[in-house]
């Protein structure tokens, strides 16, 4: 098994091929014929939202504030390690270890010596690139004036910020002259409860807000908010199509610890239900694979592609649609826009109150 701080692991590649899903056309039936060009029929799709800034900056957070020169020097070394890892610089990484350093991965596999460590990193980086590493320092303890133990957590994600994996680490650093050098690095799987639900879902925080798509004969609105403790995202939507019965539904988006994926569960007002699996494919695109069942028991499925146009608008395409066991036409170029907040009411003035008397 490969690990976040030692070798980029195969689990990332496995997760990356899973389609991340915003579930809508798959659970709620839509007309089989294409909508008129002047007024495309929107579907109750997951209302995407503004783009988030590309996460290209190495993150090192501390649960404590380093105060002494020694603590600051050890923290700086962790920052240097994270930067070298993200750039895929095996030579720079191996230079941070002592000649007889040891790395132990979560399965107990050991890599000994600077040369072997350098070869391990070179092999790992040859098959991957652009990984994003977040290192969190929980504690630094000095066993002697020249030996320090660093403990913390890590989060490793793919180039697009997807397929995140979490772990814990313990590093033993020794002081050689003015520099702190890694003598031992041990990694452990993160305990499930150590990772807050928000940490799993924060890449979807851009969805929070109110969204609308209004045409001449139709209206789709959606409100997305956090559940308590930011454990889930909750999406409530309403759809009004000309000549058809109004429909609505509720979707929950969260981390599925059993499958290790972001998933969504939808329940519509007609008694249909569905679920989807989510994958972020780039900084401005999310893909959703969804499947469900209508209230009459017939299956539905679709693939949705959400392209973020700017901070207040997103285009959705729904393709490969099957409704009630029948192939349906693609629905393309549905644009949802962020709903402007209601203007604040003007406060009553004292002069008006006096005149009222």
C-alpha cells in the first residue's frame, strides 16, 4: 500500500475514475423531446455554484503556535517537506533525511537509507504529478535539545483536488549543525472519526446559496445550505414547467464512509428517489453519475456535467439519460444563476416617528 507522505498511493487513481454526481435528471422525469431553443426546459439538477480558487498553495497548519526558535525551525522543515512533495522533487525530499533514515508506511513496510528513499520517491513521482498535500502539525516535543518528535495529520488530493485521502504521521528529527533533518517517518491510517465531515465536503462549499433559472414558461429554483455541524449539504429545489404539475424535492450530499466517496441521496415530491456519486474533474468542472427509480418502479439514470462559468453562473448538461427504461434526449446548456439577495429595508427615521404622533 502506498501512502500520502511516502509514495502517492493507488487509491487515488481508483477514486478518480468514479464519476462524481449531481443528481437530477435521473430521478425526475423530463420531456423526451428537446425543449424549444428560446426557452430550454431546466431540470431539477443540483444547482452548481461559483468557482473556487485553484488550490495550488501548499498548506501547513498548526494546532499550536510555535514560539521558540527551535519550534519555528522544525515547523519550517515540515513546510519545506510539503513543498518539495507537491513539486515532485525527489532529490529535494531525500536531502531532508539522514543517511540512515527509516520510513515506515501504514502496512509496516520499511524503506531504509537516503539512497533507497530517493529511489522510492523518484519511482512514485514518475507515475503521478500535481498532487496537493496539506500537512497539519498537532504537536512538537523535544526529547533532547537536539531531537524533536513531530506529530500531525495529512490530507493528500489529486491534481483537481479530488480523491482526497487522510492519514496521520510521526516524525523524528535530529539537529545537525543549524539544520533539522528527518531520521524517521512513520505513517498511520487516519481514524475515521478524526476526519470531520466538513473536511470531506469543503470542496463543495461553493454550492451553498440560492439559485434560479427562469424562462418564459418555466422556473427552477434551488437553495443549498449546510446541515448541522456541516455534516451534509442539503438541497431543496422546486420546478415549475408550463402545463405540468409543479414538483419539488430534497437532496442530501455527504461522505459515504462505507464506499469512501462523496454521494448524494435524492427524494422527490412524486415518490421517486435516487443517488449519485460525485467527482471533481477540474477546477471549474464537476461530473455526476446518477441513478434512481420512479415511483412506478421504473429505472432512471443520467450523467451530468456542471461547468462553472463565473462566480454567479453555472452551465449544466445532462447526457446519457434513461427515463422509465427509455432513452431520452440530452438536455444541454441549462444555466443556473445565483439569486441576488433581497435589498435591506430602510430603517425608520426618528423624524417620521415624530410626525406620526
